[in-house]
C-alpha cells in the first residue's frame, strides 16, 4: 500500500512540476518537453517510466509488457491532451495509434523505423528524426 501511495504522489506532484519548469513564460510559446519532440524520445520516456514503476511492483514477463503498453498509451493521451511534442497536431485516433506504436517499440517487437513507416502509410503525420 505504501508503494501505491508513493506512486500516486509522484504522478500527482512531480509530473506537473516538470511541465511548469519547462515553461518559457511567453503565452504564445507552448510548453514542450525536449524528449517528447521525437518518436524515439517518447519511447525512451516510456521505458524510463515503465522501469521506475516495475521497481515498485517487481513485475516480469507478460505483466511487464502489459505495463509498458499501458504506460505508452496513457503517456500518449496525456501528451495529446496537453499539446506536447509530436502529439500537438494530431487528433485523438492518431494519438492512440502512436501509443500503440510506442508500445510496440518499447516492448522490443519492432524497430522505431518500422513503426514510423506504418504510421506514414496510413497518413499519420510524423516528424523524421
């Protein structure tokens, strides 16, 4: 129970502080986090968050993969909601596709280039790295 409370406090307190720390103070300039501006950067953030959560719950095997999928989709939705990084010009459906693709790459199923090619084929806008 203590680990769950620590996790919730981290999510509620630390993540918004990161967003405020990146603010430029200019209302015309949107807040962006540097590592969320590329597909590979979002995959890296997903891996870091997943690894951090896994230390609290000691997940392995299929549960660790499910956690990675969940983190990638939730992170994509949150970034879309706050208009961060590569998710700013996207609609919600394409954001879910990005979350699914990020989950594929973070679980080691496919490479980043393969998933980016698929997203380009279906017409999703993506920045080249």
